[in-house]
């Protein structure tokens, strides 16, 4: 997800006081599609919300679920009627229940006594949405709703449905229950089995426009202006990532890359001494954060992409690491196109090594030695 950090997603683009789809930020085309379905009373039995992380897919699914049961619906939800309040209460209870289950070490107890409310947000309890979760859902789906006129099951991170449970869900989607609607949420639709995908009407989300994110960040007192500019770029259209941006954490993650790039760019003319120590130190630092190595690599990719843009057009306004433009502009010609491409290939290699569980430090060191000793490869 995003830079691989564990952002608490969801509920970010939603505030309790918000009482309308109008309060939703970005993705007007998704809102329009949903409003049209609600207005025509043509909500399909199964919807699939797909698109980047942190743009509000889940928030909008919760809003839509409310609108489908609201006493003042179905074009919108009021957040004030008894049903909207009930919906809110359901979602709150579910989150508490999920937290309790996730903490349980006992695999049987994790799924013991699963009860589904009329509006239910289904999420992975472990790495997966477990077979028992889907089995229970299937049993409930065909019964009449208990308290609300309809039932809406929102399946978040649908790509995590355990493979043994996919067929169970498919059976329900093939014979959709009259009173139950499903909203599946999955960043990349192609992570779902095609049989599931083809059963769902798709609502595609886009990254949120930078202007909207900047406007939102304008109210964040904890960030300085340059940090806001950086957050807007790093978040790449994700409201959740922008709001959760931690400048100190980002700097920590980026620093070893800067040391690495600096050591590489600083190399003097052929024959001058190479600062091997700083190179090895930065290689070690880069390899250290193995829990979130993908996040570390993404920062590296963003820096290389910035260098590339600045090399091709020093006035480029597409730089992610906006706070470093001047430094990057200085490094870009020293690394030259061939050097940047070689670093990119090195990152790809580090990524593959990581997948094979090989120590990535070795990869970075080799890459550094390769770059520093290959005099022609850096365009000198
Ligand atoms: Zn209402």
C-alpha cells in the first residue's frame, strides 16, 4: 500500500458531521455513477470499487450503504435518522469486534460466534478474509434483514479472500439474494479471480487531484509549508496518505538514499579516491528496514524518477521530492542518463533479490561498486 507504510486507511475522507455525498473529496465521476444508480433504483447486486489506496473507496462504500437504507434516501444519506444512526452503530461495533478477533491467537476463537449485522464491513481477520467469514456471510445473505430495509455487505481488501472461500462467494454473487447488496473493494481489480470480477459492476476511482489535497493539507497545523508541498507530492493522489504523512519518518527513510546518491554523484574524475565507506554505510542503512523494504525501494524509485525528470527538463514541475529540487538538480548531470538508468536497473534487481529473500545489502553494495568503478558507465 502506498509507500508500504501501515497507514490506518478508511474513515479518513469521512467526518461524522458530513451528511452528504457532497462532503466526499475527489472522484466526482465515482460519485456521479453511484448517485445515478441510487436515483434509478438500479443498484446492482454486486459492485466493485477499484483504484488507488487511500482515495476513499471504503468511505464511499459506507456512505452508499447508508444512502441505501436512510429514511431520507436513497439519493443521499442524512446521518441523523434512526437508520443512519443504526448504521453508524453497526460499523463502530464491527470495528471493535474485528480488533478483538485480530488479537486472538487461537484460530478457532478468531471466527467463533461471527454475527453479521444488516450493514457489515467485512475485513481480513488474519492476512486473509477467512473461509468461515464467507461461509457465515453466505448463510445470512439469503435471510431477511433484521432491522433495516436492506442488507449491504462491504468486503474490504477483497483480494485477501482466502482461495478456499472464493467459490463460496462466487455462488452467492451468481445467485444474488434479493435483499442483500455486495460492495467489493480492491485496489487492483486484476488481483481478483476473473469469475468474481465479471459478476461485479465496476466503479473506478482515480488519484485525487493535487489541488484538492493541497487544500486539505492547508488546514494541517502540524506541517510546515514545505512539508505540505512534499506531502502533497508523495501521497500521489491519496487523501489518506497525505493526511497521515509523517515528515520525520519520510526523511529517515530517504536519508540513506541521499547518502548513496551523493556518494555516487560526488565521484570525481577517473582516478580519484572513491569514498567506499560512505557507500557501504548507506548500502547497509538501505537494507536495514527489511519489514518494509518495498517502501524503502519506492522512495528510491521516486528519487530516480525525479533525477530523470530534472535531467531532461531542469524546470520540470513534476518532482516528488520538491524540498530537494536544488540538490537533485546538481546530481542529475553528474549521474547522467546512463547512471540513472543503471541505478534503476539496480533497484529492480534489489527488488527481485528481496522477493527471493536474499540479503539486499549485497545488491546495493555490488551496485555501488559497479557504478563507481565503471568509469564509462556514468557518462564521464
Ligand atoms: Zn438517514
